[in-house]
C-alpha cells in the first residue's frame, strides 16, 4: 500500500537523488540549465516553511515519489489572490503510470484546500508528453506557453 506523508530530514538523501534524476530527465528539454552540479530546491528550507507542503510517497518503507505545493501570490489582475504551485513531481521510473503521481497530487490538493486556495498551477516542459498526460488525468489543463529565445 502506498502512503503519502510529509517529508522529513531523514528523507533528504533520497530526495536529493530524486532531484538529480529529475534534472537529468529535464536537461534535454531545457538548453538554459547550467552545467552540473546544480540543484533546483532548498529542501531543508522547504521542510520548515508553513507555506510549503513537501511530501513523499512511500511503499513498504521505501520512498518512491515526491512533490510539493508552495503557496504563491497571484498576479493582481487574476480572480484569485493566492494559488498553490506544484513542483518536484517525481516518481521512480519503474513505478510511473501506476497512479503514484495522482496520489501525491491528491494530497497536495488537500493541502491547498485546507489553506483556502482554489487555484493550483504547475509547469511542465511542452515536450514532456508523458508528464502532460499524467497531469491531465489529474484534472489539469494546458493554459499558457512560455516562449524564449537567445540573443547574441
């Protein structure tokens, strides 16, 4: 049985491995990432922040996935004041497609509801079709495309 729980300091080593695997996975989608070593997250800070819910998925005592919800201020012209931003959505490769991500998202949505939020957002690389499909299964819709270019 898969259990979703708050991440703690005892999970840091595994979460750092997940983060590096996530970076390796996303690197082909993003030519703007610095060369290794890089980190995306300040995990210790996130664990102590009341505006962050950092969770892990655990099965038989083994951590198999992660994710977080971060409360962010919305732009002044939107119909909501704050929203939950989801990130660090990771599931071990051999367990993807088995609903682990959906369980993590469900837990993070409960956190958002408990904080009085009605909007949840996340970012995903356009080329990451499997992730997009997983998020669509959880009720997310494509909303905005960020475009970029390099200038010389």
